[in-house]
């Protein structure tokens, strides 16, 4: 599933931001489900937009329980995360 992440730091340098993911097949039970995360690298004091893919593992529900600023020495500002409103898997070719 594609997501678009926009991040900006309050100081110059190279930084890392982590988006943890939890999965569910029914949309209500996330406990004991396998979890993973997506790491985003960015730099500088200018807003940067990154588009990346989240592995769905075939489930219908993905939750972002919290966000992690891996580089604790800086502040992340103006962060936005957007998911595709209408996305489809590639059609089968016969």
C-alpha cells in the first residue's frame, strides 16, 4: 500500500523517522499480530516528501500505533502521513 510522508526538521543534518505498523485481519484484534516498521531518512530544514510502500501481508487493516523520531536531538515539525484513498492491486494478465 503506498503512503506519502512529509517531514521537516528544526535543524540541518541527516535524520531518521520510524513508522511502526500493526496488522489485523478483522479490524479489531491487533494484539499478538506480527508487527513491522518503515524507516524514513530525510535531511534539512526544508519540508521533504517521501513516497514509499507499506507491505500489507494480505490483511485488510493496518494501524500506526505511534510515530518515532529516531534522531532525538532534533524536533520533527510539519509531519503529515497520507494513504491512498483508492488503490488497486495490479490486474491479472491472462
